[in-house]
């Protein structure tokens, strides 16, 4: 039997709008676990869809030998089915039931094949993924989005494919669910490609492949070694750009010196002609030689100047990306000891009584950085709304200091999609001079050309940077910033920019996130754990 193969040669794909997403990409899916990374908009999801056969390449060819399972980002289950339907095993379970009841036929035996213990296998896999409480006849409409994602993943694993393709499988999973997923994928022995920005998941990979404008670059190392190598490359890009700038400066200086020398020679020749001290024929010969030498020198100098200018331009974009966000944000400063928010035995119950918080005692002061942690559905977003003033406590007291608050959510809402980036940023920061808005957008790596693009065409990561820049510009920047799952859907480079910006932020941060790396990088020093029992949740300070 031929070994399984999944590869693409010269792959290209254009969107219906005519925009080229991929061009001349070569990819080889090895056995083992591979993390596929790249900037938002690079075409990672499109590449997976081409490999899976969900899209047809406009150029190039995909080679598939073997079986394949594909889990798109955010795939749910049919609302009218059960967990067994979501696992793709309902028909086999029905056939097994008929056989157990004494009904035998060749068709039933063929349908069951070797899967006589299919129900036990399915329950064991669901347990490994943290879904032990589910039965196979649980209606799928009762499952949360994260639970449906894990059932869909279980369906892929039960199919035992040669290749498994996953697109952002940990989005919206809490830390416990992520940990279980890491364990399951670490045991995978076939070919696996994961598109993800979850660094915990990427550390489970055997190797990293990066999709960029020039195609796929293979890093045959784990995530941390990949990051170290990329950092070396970034520093080299900055040095290369600085060397190009220096060479251009020196070329300009040589051009000016050449022009000055020639001007002095021309002046000397004019003086010699004026005195008549040399024969005219000799003076004319010298003049002709000088003009030829001058023209050649000028051409050489101009060519060197043009070449160095082109080199500066060629290295500028990569160096700009490598340098990252540089900010000072004194307008966001919160004084040590300043009350941010204080809750005393506070509680809140939903109007229908189905969920509530109770016994909330919180005292946040100064430029505190606090994380709200807990399983999905434990009430983190409800607690934020209570602290921020979006909900009125039904018991106890919540007091906030005289500080400006703002929220940055995972969908980066807040900018009008039909405006250009510059127009939308100015609308979000009324009264701020256009020059200041441009300056802040530039600090967040938006060029003078980028600011004229409509907001609706920006990638998720670009919108995140744009909204944060709009929030932080001017004297009315927020002093308390609430971040609700800010790392979902961000590429690794954009995530790094966000971390850099938040390190410069001098106000208080309240963060909801399951990304432990991110929490450590932004300097979270306090954690509030939400513990839910039944329809009520409490807050425990860690």
C-alpha cells in the first residue's frame, strides 16, 4: 500500500472579488504534528480548505493519497441532532442495536465492520475531551459552542484519518478544556496540521510552518525554538535596514562631494580661460576631458544613490514590522492607591433568576492588572459588567473611582466599517487633531497608505490594533481598560504588538483570557477566580 500523501504544488487561489489570496504556494504535510502560523489575512484557512478539497485552486494541484478529516473554525453541530449524530456514528449505533436485538443481515454486518465497541470508544474519547457528562443521545442544541467544537473534533478522531486538519480548535475553550485537547493531540500519530495562535497548543507541535507572501517556510523545530529563530531574523532585518540607510546617506554625501569638486574644477577652468595663460586648443581639450569625467562621475554617483535608495525601500517594511509598537501613554496613568472599583458583599441576579453572582468582595486600586479566570459559563463577563457599571447590584454596594473606562472585546467592535481607518479613528476620538490621530496609527504600524483603507477590509488583527489606537489617542484615553478575550483570532505578530502596547499602558487592566502566556506577558499580578455551583457563582481572590 502506498504511504499517505497530502501536498500542494504551485497553489494559487483568488477570491470572487478578484483579490489574490494565495500565489504559487508549495506545501508538504509531513507525518507528525505541524503548526501552521502566519499573519492574519495570509491565507492559512484558505490553504487548509484547498488541502481538504473544500475549495478548488485557481492554479496548481493538490495531491491526496489517504483519508482526511477537516475541522473548520467554529464548526457547530446540526441543531436537530444528537451527540451521536455529531460524532457521525448514529447509523452504526442503530445497526448495532438491531444486531443486539437479534436482527442479522449482511448489510448490517458490513455497516458495523470492526466497530463492535463503538459506543464505548466514543464515550471514552468524550471523557478524554472533558465531556464525560454527555450521553450519546444528548440533544446537540443543549451544548455550548465550545462543547460542540469538542464533539466535532471527537468525530474527526473517531474516523481515524491519515491526515487531520484543524483551524483554531481552541478558540472559546476554557483552560481546562484546552489542556485536555493538548493531551489528545499530543497522542496523535498521523499527519496533523493545526492553524492556531494558541501558544500552548503550538508547543505540542513537532514543527512549525509559516505562511507568508513568499509562500511556506518550514521550521523543523518546536514553537519556542521557532520564536527564537524568528527573533534573530527580526533583529537581522533591523540591522540590514539600518545598514541600507547608512549606505544611502554615504552615497548622498559622495554625490554632493562629487558635485562640489566638479564645481571647483569648472571655476578653475573659467579663471584659466580668462587669463589666457594657456593655448586655446589645450584649454578646449581639458574642458572636453573634464566634462566627460564629470558626466561619468555624476552618472556613477546617481546610480549608487538610486541603488541605495531602493535598498532602503526594500528593507523598510520588514524592519518596520520587526521594530514593533513604541508608545508612551501618560494620559492613561492611575495613581498608586487610587480607587478603581470596590465591591462589598455585592450580588446580582438575572431577571429570570436563572443565574446570579453573590458575595462579591473586590478592592482594586492603582494601576492594578487583574485577570478574571474560570470555566466557560462561570460568570466572568457578568462580573465585568457589574464592576464596570453595566449592571446594577441587587445586593451590596459597588463603588467606582472617577476614572475613564473602556472595553476592548475579541471582535474589535467600535469602528464604523464603511469609513476609512483614518475617518473611523477620528470619529472615535472627536476633538483630537488629525495629526495626533495619524501619529497614533503610525505607532500601531499603520502606514500613510493603510489609513485610507476601509475598516471593513481590515483583518481581525488589524481591527484590534486600530481600535486600541483609537482608544489610546488624545487626553481622554481610558484609565481602566477591560479586555474580553483579546487574543482570540490574533496572529502571533499582532499579539506581540498588543502585548507591547499594553506594557506601555499606565492605567488599570481587567482581563478575561484563557491565554496564560498573554496574562504573564502583560504583567497580571492578581487573579479573581469565579466558582460556579448550580445557578450561582462566587468570586475567590488568588
